[in-house]
C-alpha cells in the first residue's frame, strides 16, 4: 500500500515521533510511505536521510496556496491513502481533496492524539467530514471524536507505541552527576512541553510537601514551552530554586529517564502520554493523573499510582509513597515493562495502523462533500 503522511509542526514532540515511527515501520514492511513535513521543522530534519520526503506546510489553517501545492503532489503521486497527523494537516488535505475528482481521490485518515474536543466552527465541521476514518491514540479520544460527530464505525483506537528494546538497551545516566546534584539525591522527573494542559504547576505545588518529608529530593522538569517564565516565578515564590529545576530540552532524555527514581505525569488532559510509555519501557514506576487516556497506559496500583488532576496534595502523597518504598517502585517498574511490551510496542502500533488503512482503502467512498466553506 502506498500512503502519504502529513505533519505540519515545526517542533518535535511525541506526535512527530509517532509519525516518524509509523513511516519507518511501514517502509520496513515493504510499503511505500511518503512524508510531507514542515520545511524548517525537526521532523523533516530527522527524516532527511530517508527517501520520499516532501517539504511543505501551510502558513495557517486555511492556506489555499499550500492546499493547491499539496493537491499537485497528490495528483503526481496517486497514493492509495493520505494520513493527516495534525489539525492543520487535516485542513490542507481536505482542501486539496476537494479539487480532485472522486475517481482519483485517495482515502483520507486523520490522526487524533489529544483529548480536546474538535472545533465547532463551520470550516472545522466541514474538514472533518472529509475524513474516511479517524485513528485515535486512546479509547478516551475515540469516545470524544464520536461525541463530536465522527461516525462510530469510522473511529478506531490504535494506541501509540515505543521502541521498548531500544530504551532497554540504553545506558542509564547518572542524573545527579549530569545535572550537578548532590550524589544519591532522590530524583523525580517529568517530561513534557511547558504548556497549561501538562499541569506542571501542580507538580511544583506538590514539591514543598515532598521536600519537607524527604529534604534531599530533587524534582526535574524536562521540556520547553510558553509557561517557562510562569513556572520559574512559581518555583522562586515557593523557595524551591534548589529543589525544582526546569532542565529544558535534552537530547539524552531517555538515558536521563532511565536514571530517575520516579516518573510523574501531572497532566490535566492527555491523549495517552508517550512519555509515560517511555518511562514504563525504562522500567520506571509512574505517578500519573486520571486525565484522558493515562489510565489506559498506567494500571493503577500495578504499574504506578493514579491521582485526580489538579490535586497537588494527592500528587505529593503518591510521590512520597513510592519514594519511600523502593521494593514497590521496583515491582511497579517491572510490571510496567511487561505491560508496555504487551500493549504499546511500535510493531503493534504499525500493524494496527496498517490494518485500519487496509480496511478503509477497501471501502467504497461516498462522493465528496463540496468546496470548503469560509473559515469562521
């Protein structure tokens, strides 16, 4: 099967990694997969050594010029199926396909990795009606897109995947040495963009209770984003400058993850959480929230502990329980590794994605839904 994949993001986050893993996995199975990516983006840079890369992205959601250029790509290549991996990609693909005759129109599959409702304006409703199927990274997201109007029979759950064996083979970094912390300090880590829905403010709010009980503990927040200044002020206000660190982006994040004592995901909304899957693949116990698809990844009481979102006190209690019980952390880490191997491998993700493609590409497709309405 010949598939065309679009991701318009300039930055590198979990979603872009899933796109690259999907494309590489399909090619390894003998399928042609062309990637359309932002010309200046990290995904295009990381994929640049491979074949079949088209550098193209819209400047904004309703970019007719980019859509016409993409339509030309579709006509020239004639793929069996287009997989649009983010909302702007869905826009560009939908507008492009509206200019292509039904006879030549490839199937359109959209990816949904966030547990936010679809926008309800006229253009958003129109573009999502063009999709032949939606691949959702969790059951929580699938329920949400069905509620938002995607037909139940066209919505599929395919959990994200991680490279378990690769992560297991990596050496664990000496986190204290790498980050200039006192030797032997307990380390609690969080990985994610510094944006509101990741909930790092609640992890910072939990830190005083943790540090009072275990004064040598260090909370390490990896990632960059718009909330860095606000989090910096919050840390200073709480007098935590020497116990909570905004480490930023690290290329060696997986080795650092393997060197942590505990991983925490404080999200208020979360599609599934590939950082959680990475932590489980690194044999780490996880403290997470019950937001979105996180309970599909973390088995509460078995591979980690789950608490309600927005609850710094509950986060602190769960962190302390696991920091104070090394055997329990170890058992949960081992159980997490078993769970991620069984349910969240890259091979499983690619195989399930391909099964959706084959099902959708074999369906008769309805006639197109007309030209796009004005954006609103």
